[in-house]
C-alpha cells in the first residue's frame, strides 16, 4: 500500500510511521524500499525465528486456552524501543544493505509450507510474532487465508501500529486474535519508541469491533512506566475503550539491548509488578495477569462473579477447570470472555 508524493518519492501506508521513501531507500522499519516509485517488501517469507508454542506464551490467556500455535517472525521493527527483547532480529541494521545481509541468515518459508509445519507440529493455529508482525503484512494475509481454509486460527503479537487499511486487510484475511502492547504513557512512547500511542489504542478498539479477540500487555519498566498515574491511565483506557472483561497482562522487564545506555540496569521489582496488577484491578479490570514471574499466583483465571478457578495455570501447565463451551463460568454462567 502506498501513495505518490513527488520526485519519485512514495509514502508507505503499511504502518502509522507513514514513511516518505526516496528511490532506492528504505523506510523507518528497513523492510520496505522504494523501487522506482513502487514500495516493495524485502522480508516476504523470510523467517528469522520459528517455534511451536503454547498460546499462553503470546500471551493470550482467554483465546483457545491449552492449545498450541506455530509462531514465526522476520526482521525489522517500526518502533525503536531501547529495551527490545528481540533486538537481534528487530534491529539488524538501518539501511537496505544491512537488512539484506540480515535476511540472508533467515529461511524462506512459503505460506503453504508454514501451514504444513503448523499441522505437522500438531498446532491449532498460527502466530506472527518475535518482531513486529505488521511488517509481514503481505505474507500474513496469504498465510491467514490458507490457515482459515484448514480450520486453523490466526494471531498477531503486535505494537498495534498498523494503518486502518492494513488492519482491515488482516481481519478480512482471517486474523482472529491480537496481543497488543501498550508501552506506557504517550510521552514515553514518543520519546523512546519514536511513535504516537493513539493509533495503537484506535486499532485495539477497531479490532474488537471487527470481532477480533484482543488482550493488552504492558511491559512494566521501573521507573519509565511504573508510576501510578501511567498505570491507572492505561487500565482506565482498557476498561473504557475495550471493556472491563479485556484480559490485561503486566509483565516483568529485564535489561536488554540498549537498556543500560538509558540507565535501566535492573529487572523490574516483583513488588512493582504486583502493584501494577492491583492498580489495574482497582481500575475495574476483571482479568489481570502478571508475566515473566514463573509460578506467580496472578496467572490463574478466577471467575469475577463466583470466585471459582476457571483456568488454572502454573507456567505453561494449563488446566481448563470451570469454563463451558460458550466461554462462561460453568458454575454461575458469568461471561469470562474466553474463546474455547
């Protein structure tokens, strides 16, 4: 997707960076370049990482729990987070030559072959993740269509920064669920990620309107986004825009990539993570989970109506105990917002 600008330049319409790209150059993400007035991707089918994972690892806790998903990712990112956990594939270089060198290390995997691997590994769905999946827009669309024909579900783990047009294309192709990262306050996202937070909120709301299952994640980074004001604002926006039944994950930060350059040298204290979970619950969210803390009690789904355990989780040991086929509590019939 593109629109002409002038002097051979074109504007890429894949994500909300909306880069104006000169001939022979790449945009912010380094995955799209201007080839004589046409925006082309250099990462179609180029797989940097792949794995069969529990769906809970995305994390998606209320979407087909206890199933497995075949996950692939490529190279590049449209954010510049200095704490990136997958920086080796998300930020391999800032120009066409660097990206070209990086993708030579990947494996080409045709959409048909990805589906074959999904089936052969006994997974129930696909996931585009590891790096920002929006940059694999064209590939995702082809994969999702094939997966839907095979009765497989499709998921994205994303910063949610695609354009509205790109989101519509993904949903039409068969996108079923999104785990969307809300990084922090608008000021934090602007400063560190070089992005505007509002399109992410817009896309989360629109995705839910289109029938996509949505769960929200915040990597809690002390002190960048661990303050009460920021966390209350995020939780309140989740409740108002997406509904109090929307699963919300607060996950623990560990220093990576350029974290040390900006003074982030220690993991987020568990006490700060538990405080974030309390703030979210106090804001009215019904399903709040903590991540990157193995064995934490905040992994289990509790019915907000009757208090019974609905889905018990210990790490990736998952047991659906009290959920009916309609995603309701089997004891009191309260809606748990679970897709079985």
